[in-house]
């Protein structure tokens, strides 16, 4: 959306490595946001009327533009978030993959399909289709300013909705870039952007959108939900996490150390599904901790463009990270690497904490920095119990050769990676989202497409029923036949349908 006369001012996005201004952007007022939503509603009528194939063609054209200009987008992300170029390019690559999947799978998962009509309604053809809601308001965070919102934007568009996107005030340029390239590729502003601070996001919740897809902190998620409740606007909440890694005694330790370090420190730890806690079986704990500390000591966050770790994007997070480390140390924890001195003015150096009580901030709250707590456990069952104690439940990781699936099934989290880390986010067919304080609703996959739709059920009479039930002309004989039929079908109660009976060897 371009700057309008009603705009109430501008704000600057800054390079977090230097504090330099990257660009200034309009602060869109509540009136601007309402106008953007009204415009999107007009566009949604055109977009909704297209076939799945036509929408896919438009989205794939956009995908081509984004792909050809990946470097340009990665550079802008690098400047607005401070993240390394390589990380930015990887993020764009993952978003492109999701855009492709959403565009090419919407028909399969949303188009009208027949469902069994059952014996009582055997004369009916029953079918369901997933219809677009209309206009989706997407509110995104700064830490993955392309990948994260695209998990909502691409899927909402592919499902036939128009989208108005409010990017984080730290990454407005990235949001504008996405909307600009969409307009260039598609020719109509079915997807548009409004920029501003928190108030602009709040205005989007009240602007008459048909659903809000929010990604951000749990605290803001609650405010978004309260605002949406005023108009019964449904919401998806993708909030924070406190993800754990469980390392079993038979794990590939080199791989577990590598995954834990990368999961904790990549993007300077500012990853919703990043690693914040590690629980290690006592048989391999000493070796794991020694290897992790040695590897973490080698890793440095610097202002160089090719640094593996960039700055903390949001300055106020520095104090939160410092307070979590200080609390852990004050309660008897030890910093094997880093510590409170690791927190600088813009950068935080990797910090490995051990012997940290489970009720300290570094274990219970989202730190969102390159820090990790490691705890020795006597059994994997203890690790599962401690993992599941968190109020957050977004992702999780398991390293085990023999028991990976068994452990993963017992962890309370939306996603689990076995012998890898955060791999689930890169599989477009898999749903992504949390439980508890990590939120609800799903992006990605068939569930992510359906999140932006409503199911439309239709029954169509194919022939007159043998047993007329939904009529005042229903006879006593029909009532008797119904009772006999129900007794025959359901009277035995406990008989499992054949398809549900365990096969030999399954018990
Ligand atoms: P915030 O909650 O601070 O902000 C998220 C978005 O909400 C921003 O666009 C923000 O705008 C906007 N906003 C702020 N106040 C309001 C309001 N009252 N009404 C509506 N919108 C508002 O989160 P961060 O940007 O700091 O992102 C980090 C958080 O996001 C972490 O907790 C992280 O775990 C989580 N996250 C979750 C993911 C997931 O998929 N589960 C993925 C990525 C991040 P502004 O920036 O202008 O204030």
C-alpha cells in the first residue's frame, strides 16, 4: 500500500549491527488499515472466482520473481535483521518451497470431494469443499521476516483469500518488497502491506478481516486474541517456544552436539523453534557437555558480514537475555561458555549453562538469544517429563538410534525432529504450530491450507429414500424399520469395524 494523505507519520527501520537507518516507512493509521482491507475485499472477489489452476499460475509467476531476485531480498533481510547473508538466502529458499507447495496442492486438499453418506442417508451424495474465508490479516515477526509470514500468506492466497500483511516494525522493508513483487507478478493487489507499529497491528485486528494469522510473542498473541474477540474474528496464534533436545545414551553424539549448537545459536538464538534446553542421558552427559562447550567457544557473533551469528535484532531483548543468564547463575547454575558478560550492546556471544534449576527463568521462559541450558538425566523418561513440564510446546528434537519414534510420540509439542533439528519446518506437507502457550492453529501443509477456509458441506438427493425419515409423513412402520435397522447395525455395541481391527502382529 502506498503512503496516503491520512498517514499519521513515519518510522525508520534500522540496521541492528550499526544503528544506521535502512529506510523510513509510513505509519498507517486505523483508517489506512480499514481502507486496505476494503480494497483487499474487492480484490478477493476476483481472486476467489479464479480456479485453483489459475491461482496457482499467478502464485508460481510470483515465485519466479522472488526466486530470480533472491539475492536482493536476502540483502534487505540482512540489513533489517542483521542476520548473515547465507541464513537470509536459506530462509528465502524455504519460503519459496512453501509457496510452490501451497500453490500446487491447494486443489488436492480443498476442492470438493465426495464423502461416504452412511446407511441412513444412502440416497444422498455427500460432499465437502473448503471455501476461502475472504480477507486474511497477517501479523508477522521480525526474526524470520520472510519464512514465517509466508507460512500464512502463501497458504491463505492459495486457498483463495486476499491478504493484508502487517510486518514487524523492525522489518517493514521486507514486507513491502514481498507485496511489491506480488503486484508486479500478478498485476492486482490481492496481497498488500500496511506498515507501522503495534497500533497498526491492533487496527488490523479490528478492520473487519475474516481471520487473523498472528506470529509473535505469547503476550502480544493474547492482546491480538482479545481484540479479535470483540468481533468474533477467528485467529491463528503462532507464538513462542522453549524447545528441548533429548539426547539418549545411544545417540550419535557428534550430530547431537552440532544440532544443539546450531539450533541454539543460529539466527543469534532468535528462532521460535530454536533449541533452548538440552536433556542428556547420564551415560553420555560428560562427553556431550565437553564437546558442546568446545564447539560453542569457537563460535563468535561479530559485526562482519560473514559472521555465522549476527546481532540481536530487537535491542530490548538484550536485557531479557542478560536477566535469564543472571538468574541461572544466581541460583547455582554455571556458565561453561559465556555468561552475563557475553551480552554486549548489540551482540550476544554463545552461552552454555549447566546445573540450572528447572524453575529458573533460563529454563521456564523464552530467552530468544544464543544461550542453552544442559541438564543430566538418569533416564529418557525423566527427560520426557522435564521437556513436557514447559508451558510452551512448539517443537522438539530427539537424538536416539533405537528409540527415536517412541520418544518423539511421548513429547508434547506440535513437531518433533528425530536425529536432526527443526527439519519439520522445511517439509511443506507437514503442519507447523504449537500447543499451550506456543499457540494454536496450524500453518503449512494441508492443515495450513484449511486454516484459511471454512468447510462447506452439501448433500444432494440422488433418489427417493427407501425409508423416508425427514418428513411429517413418516409412518409407524418406518419408525419400526429404523429401530430394527439401528439394532442390527449398532446393537452389539463393541464390534470394531473390520478396517479398525488390529492385523496379526500389531498388538
Ligand atoms: P511481538 O509479539 O512483539 O510482535 C509480533 C507482531 O505483532 C509485530 O508485527 C508487532 O508489531 C505486532 N504487534 C505488536 N503489538 C500488537 C497489538 N497490540 N496488536 C496487534 N499486533 C501487534 O513479537 P516479535 O516481533 O518480537 O517476534 C518474536 C516472537 O515471535 C517470539 O516470541 C517468537 O518465539 C515468536 N515467533 C513464533 C513463531 C512461530 O511460528 N510459532 C515464528 C517466529 C517467531 P511491531 O513490531 O510493530 O510492534
